C-alpha cells in the first residue's frame, strides 16, 4: 500500500468516526478565529472557549480591540497562559488588520504571516476554515504525532516538514478536515500519554500498531 492509498483509507475511516470535521474553537467572525487560535497556544481549546465570550463582549468590534488597553486585555485572557504576549499580539494584529487590510482577515499565506503572533499553523487554519482553500495542512501537535504513527510522514516533529509531507499524500479537498479529525481522534483515542490502540479504528493502516503487534 502506498502512502497515498494509506492516506485515502485513513481519511475515509476518520470521516466515518467524526462526520463533522470542524474546528473546536467557537467563533462567529473570522478575526475572532484568528485571535482564538493565538490564545490556544499552550492552552486547551476548551479553556479558550470559556475565555473568548467575555473578551469579545467587552471588545465587540475590531476597532474596539485595536484601541484596547493591552493590560485590560491581559485580564480577560490571563487563564490562557502567556497572556502578556498574547494580549500584545491581539491588539497589534487588530491595528494591522484595520490599517493594512481594511479590517479583513487576509486570504493568503504571505499576508497572514505579517500579522503579529501568526505562524503557518494559524495561517493554514484560517485559509482552510474561513476561505476553504484546498490542500492546507494544520500541523498541530495531534497532527504531527498521529500522522507519524500512521506512517503518513517520516516521523519528523518539524511542523513545516509534516505539512509538506502530508500535502503530498492527502487529497487536497480533504486535508483541512483531516487535520481537524486528527485532533478529535487524538483527544478521544490516540492520546499522547497512552494511545488506546485496541479501540482504534485506524489500526489496519497504522504503522505504529502493526510494528508493535509483531
């Protein structure tokens, strides 16, 4: 079985397990997703979803966030960790979105990476979830770990290399939802501390399981 064939089988199995391959962050506006992803760094999506309603109620527009006092923003996001850097990035990015992009979240990688606090993972998430660009790969910790175990990558922990390797084997129209489904699978079954291989529906295509079963 080639890597592309393995990837296709895994994609279909994950679709059956998790029909709704959607982001677990709550957001009604594109820029709110952008900032929610920034808050999710070294923090759980569940915690971010608890914090953002009050934050976005206090600052209901991009203009309000751009004019916000950074120290006040820190108070709203304190529990997400690294709150000083996150608050600084959110306010600075709000200003840049207004001044350089007309208040619109950019729809291309180059411009997204200009925003404070935005890396390739965040940019790919925006491109996939907001603009539905095919072929994007959100190489978060779950994606890196599980794609390596499955044998879809060479086991590298480098996000850029994982992204490049998965782009070669995943159907472009499935790649974004595939990454969301890996997050769900990583939380429910293939956990970092103790993967439940015996209960995993991906066993037939998992290089890690096949190797450990010998």
